[in-house]
C-alpha cells in the first residue's frame, strides 16, 4: 500500500509539473524569439483584475483559457473517430515516456516498499531494466498520432504533413538508436539511472568520451522532436499547419502540448545520456543509491539547470536557423547521420572490448576519449569532403539542356 501511495504522489507531481512546464516554456520561447529578433515579447498579461503585469507571466493562463472557450469545430469531411483519437495517442505517449525518466537520484526517506526499507527513488517506475527500449517504443507510438491526425483530416496539407512526418521520424530513429547504443555499450545498462551512476562514478560524461555520438544524438533529437530547422511535418509557410491544419480548441492544444513534451523529453535524454544527469563534480557526490538531503536537493537542481540550458538551446536554434528543404533533411539522415552513427558505434565497440580496456587499466578513460575525438574529427572531415562544396538549390530540371526560364522541363 505504501508503494502505491508513493507512486500516485510521483505521478501527480510529474503530470502537474509537466503541464505547467509546457505552458510556461511557450512563454519562454516567445520571449527568446523576441530577444533574438530584437523586439518585445508578451509583457501585458499579469494578475486578473489588477494592473500588475508580472512581466507577462499570466500569458499562459490567458492562452489556456482561450483554448478552453474556443469552438471545437470538426469539419464534415474528416474521419471523426481517428480525428479525435490522434491527439489522445500523441499526448498519452508523450506523458507515459516520463515514467522511466529520473528527476534526481533518491530522497533519504525510508519506506517499506516490498517489505524492504529503501529510500524513495526519483522515478515513477524504478524497477524497469529496459528503460531505453520503453522510451523508444513510446516514441514510435507518437509517430502514429501525427500520421493519424494528418490522414484523418482528409486535407492535402495535413496529408503531406503526415507523409513527411512518417518519413522523417523513421529516418532519424536509426542514427538516434545508433548513438544510444554507444552509451549502452559503455555503461552496460539500459536503465537511465544506471547510466547516470556510471558517469558519476567515473567522473567523465559520455559527451566527452563519445563526442561523435553526442552530436549525432542531438541532431537526431531535433528531427525527432520536429523542431526547426527540422519542422517539416508542420512547416507553416508551405503546409499552413501540416498535420494539425484542421484542428482547433482542445484537440489542437493537445498536439501543441505534446510537441513541447517531446522537446522536454529530448532535453532529458541529452542530459541523462551524455551530460552526466544530476552529476556535477564536488557538489552532488557519486553514490547513486544513497544521498543526504543536501545532496538530494542539489542533484535535482543540477539536473533541472542542465535541462533548462538544453531547452534554451533548442529555442535559440529554432529562431536562428532557416528550415531545411525536405530532400536536404532526408539526405542529412541517410548520407551523413547514419554513417556517422555507424562509425561511432564501431569505435565504441572496439574500445570497449575487454582485451583492450583491461590492458589499458587506469588510462582506459583517457585513451578512450582521445581515440573517440580522433575518430570524430576524421569522420566529420571525411563527411565534409564527400559532400559537394556548393549546394544546388535550382528547381529540378534546370540543369538539363532542355530547360529554359518560363518553360520548365520538356515533357
């Protein structure tokens, strides 16, 4: 019974925190956009019935109320069942992923869960040994939500957005998985908590010893979250709103919340897998199984600061980079990210061989990092040299002899 109560409390805090974070990250992104574009962001809405503006902190509340009272219009030509099911699928999968993502290490409160006095772990499902596989499985389900939303709309813009989404997310899942396999080989576990513990014990983050895998994972995470410069499923300038063009009201806000939750999930995974999670030298300790109250609080603060920094980076990139063309997006996945992911996995597999690591002894981490950086530099140079130095952005057929301005390609 104690375990059930603890799990319910964790779920309530998790869902409430994520919903609040998603609302205020919208405000933060609008502030970042204003800062990048040298203008003022939302700064009017504050406390209701007062003149206290609080720097626009009431804007998420106003936006939420607007969506609540907005008309739930459903066009006649849509498939109503799938049209309603799509946002539910994508939001449910986006929330369920966080069941295996730790928000710290442990709290020094002894509980009698399963008849054993243990501290409270800062994770909803602490006993899941295949946490990364669970994350990948639910991420794949989220793709179906986008596809169902675009297909059930019976709208050409929504349909194109759904097709782009399926191609994009399937393509970038491969380099994403290869980058994660490097971390799994180095840590020997699929549990996110164990991966953080491995980095804490050695004092070396995986971004340092696997720089190529880190870059591949970050780029693939941008594409999986469908954020600029990879937001081809929505792509307002071309597809109006993409897969959710026909949506409004609460159905639309479910899509938008899920989009921000995907960005938060990607930030969590980047920090946990490559940036040490809650670990920080000299502050948080190295024992993942126990902690004092000061260490437990510091670990939560360190983890949240890192995640906030990565989310800020996501937002800064969105308002600084132009969108890729779709063929460029797919070429980047298959011709650049996938080969680099394979190279990183091969390098990590060779360096993780017991025959090599045991022979190196205490110098193993240093040699591992030096070799990984050398592989990363050589791989990036080779990739850059293999690509054309000048991008050809002309319309298709323009380079042929049969093309002339105003006539296009001859049939």
